[in-house]
């Protein structure tokens, strides 16, 4: 019984880790797509125009958001298996 319970617990923990990874990957991909789109718009309107400058600043904000998401992902995975096991699915 103990081996089956350990196998279940390990599988549940891995499922939660995979869920965390997938959620943060989705956020990172959204930010990357937005950055690519904004960079393309900057190329179209020109960086020296008022709109181009505003888009450039927005792109910098997206870069900061990407850093925050990466930090949150690192924190979520660093809290350890004991804390993750307490998170409900």
C-alpha cells in the first residue's frame, strides 16, 4: 500500500509541476508574441514618430513584464515539492 501511495503522490506532484510550467510558458509566449507585434508596428510607423516612441516604450514595458514572469516562474518552482503538494489542482 505504501508504494502505491508514494507512486500516486509522486505522480500528483509531477502533474502540478507540469501545470505550473505550462501556465508560465503560456504567459511567456503571449509576451513574446506581443513584443514581436509591437516591434513590427515600430518598423512600419518609424521609431522617430510619436507613435513609434510610444510603441518603443510599450515594448520596454513588455520586456519588464517578461522579467517578472520569469521571476515568478522561478519562485513557483523553487518553493519545493512540499509546498507544491499543498496546492490544490
